[in-house]
C-alpha cells in the first residue's frame, strides 16, 4: 500500500513538471506565451460525503460566502514578460537615483550647462543623431538595432529583432550644485509585415538608455580626474635666478609639488639617490663612473646617466623665492654651487623630465 502511494506522488510530480515546461515559452514579441487551455476546464463532480456522514459542520470563521463567482476569465499569463526588471545602475561619486519621480531620474552633482555638454559628447561617441539642445533637453533621432554601436544593439526588448527607439534626456529640476536628469522613452516601433508599427513605450527601455549615459558619464569623469592629477604632477621649469642672484631652475609651483617629484626625476635620469634631508630641502645623488670594460658591451642605453655631469656626488636644493615659487640649485659634494655653464648644460634634461610628469 505504501509503494502504491509513492508511485502516485511521483506520477503527479512528473505530470506537474511537464505542464510547467510546456506552459512556458516565449513569443516573437518578447512576451510570455502561456498555454491557456486551463481556462476551458469543466466543473468537477460534487463533493461526496464519506459513508456514515450526514452533514458537514462549517465554523463561521471558515464559511465560504454564497454566490461567489469568478468575475474575470481572461488569462493573465500572456500579459507577462520573461524579461528581468531593469534597475538604474547608479555608479560613481555624485550620482544618485530619485525614486520619487514617475520617470527614471538621477541627481548628478554639477551644473546644467556642464551636464548638457556631457550628453552631447555621449551622443557623438555613440554616433547617435540628436537635435540641438534646447530648454535643457536633448532628443535623439531613431536609434535602430541595426546600427553598429553597443548602445543601439542592446536597447529594447530581448528576443525581438527589428526595433527602433527615440529618447529624451532632460534636466527637470535643480538644486545648488546638483541637477536632476530624467530619461523618457518617447517613441517605439517594431518592423513587422514589411513596415514600421508603433508599439508602447517603456520605462524599462528608458532606464536602459539612461544607464548607458551614466556609464559614459562616470568613465569620462574618471578619465578627466586622472588627467588633472597627471597635469598637477607636471612641473614647468625655466632658467632664472634664485634670491642670491645665482643661476638656477625656476618654477611657479609650490615646494611640495617639486619635492614629491624629485625621486622620480632623478631615477628617470639614471642618477642614484644617496640621501635626502627634508629639513634642508635637499636631495643627494651620485653620478657613477661609466662602464668601460668588457661588461659595458652588455649595458643598455637606458642604464646610462642622461645628464652631462662628471662622475661624483652632488646635491640639488630647493628654496622658496621671495616673489613666490621655487628655485632649484645644484651643488657639488662639498656644497659649492655648480658653474653657470654646467647648470645651463643640464637644464634641458631636468626641465623635460619634470614637465613629463608621472605617467
């Protein structure tokens, strides 16, 4: 008897699984195609009372209301979509989602004019046609899934070929140093029966488009920040005079900007740093004797000293100028300043390396 019940349960599970698998399919328009034959199922037999039972005692708390009828017989499965929900992928500093608005909206730190400029650069980077910005909004022309760019290929519903869309990116609100950017899917068409047919627009697709812009915006801002850091690392020097009237390398940058770059510059010129003294604002370095023996045949040009200085120990000292900026002076091992002609000779290599900055 026990085995009989097990077989019945296994059979029921197998039938249920088969029904679920057959019921889930995807139609050509991306919606769920569900077998709705269950809607035509007939009424089953009346409940039969067990032998010896004359009535069923139903407590008030569980009484089924009389006259209850099904008021809606249309199958709901066909209106469902198998596509996952689309979230706004808010990334980077200064971007956050506004969940109170009906259309997909994000707040971005900055001003409206600057943001419109980023939107235009985004459109151009993706070869998207768009109108001239007006009233703090930009609208695209038709974007089709046949265009050769990442945005066009991945917009719209999954599993559907022949789509085209129009979008609007608009600034809908402002705060001090913040603007609200909203995306709207303003037109949607699918190519069927050899013609373009309008279909409903979608917040889901609007979020897709806004996500692509947010990704571009974050990447562009990251690149620009990196460029600013690299630019700040560059130091422009020219020949001039220190406050004692001696020939030196002169820059308008602050002490710390030059001091922090000194190790990189000396190393790049193949000068060996032997010591440094922050209190004296001085680095000590050495110019090695050139290899002239057998092993010199195997030395690389990249290992050779790149400034025209005699072998020996040297000092390079930074001093703050009364007029602002920094002077950089060179000394020999005993603390005597190098001759003007030597400073003039080594100036180009030092100036070029400082201007190159950290890569």
